[in-house]
C-alpha cells in the first residue's frame, strides 16, 4: 500500500470583488459628472451611460462572473457609482509636518520623579500644587534647563513653561495610572 500525496487546490473565498482599473476610472468619471443629480436624473443618466458603454460593461460583467461574483454585476456597478464614487473625494490632505520633539534633560526628569514620589505621601496631594512646590524648591535647576531650552532649542517662554507643566503632570500620571 503506497501513500500518494494528493495536491489539493485550495481556493480562498473572495468577499470583495473589485473592478478593473480601466472600468473603475470610467465609472468614477460618470459618477463625478453626475454627482449633484437627484436620484431620478442619476438613474436616467445611468441607463444612457450603460447603453453608450455596453462593451465595457459587458466585459466587466464577464470578468466579475469569472471571478465568482454572485449577483447582478450591473447592480453592483450602479451602487458603486451612486453611493461610493459619487461621494468620493480624490483630494488628499497634505500630512502635517511634525515638529521636532524636545525633551528635558534626564537629571530634570529624575528630580521630578523623586519630588512626585515624596509629594504623594502628603494626604492633600494634587499634581498642580506639587508642581508649584517643585518650581520653588528647584528654581536653580529649572533656570539652567530654561536657559538650555531657550538657547539651544529656540523655544519661547510660553512653550518652555508649558513643557515643564506637561512633563511634570505626565510623569505623575505615568507613575500612578488608575
């Protein structure tokens, strides 16, 4: 008794049938042309378009059926034109350029962490009050860091102030996530 390896052809089920790029472009052009038509005018224009482009429509229907599409290909085309391509916006927004991240020096972060750990022991602890105390206690270290940020990183006074506040509060919330 010999075991013969049989090669099984596995086919994956297709759940999304796409149009060919050529057909998609002419369908998109039709949809853009009639994007502001009411539904009756759109339907009338659709019937005229189907007749005018019967060869392309028939080819696309055959391709969809050959790929296993079950259903009406023309209905799929109409719904795509009416509900998707008509409302599709081809203008892509330009991605915003991220600004360079500026961090505080490690010794400043360590000072913040140590101060937070000591301040948490106080029963009336609030991060905002603790930050004010931190600024008073470590004013010399903060002044050196402000000078560095102002000179080398070209940050404004408001940006530096916001940077210290955010960093302190973020360090607190990293330590004590609820």
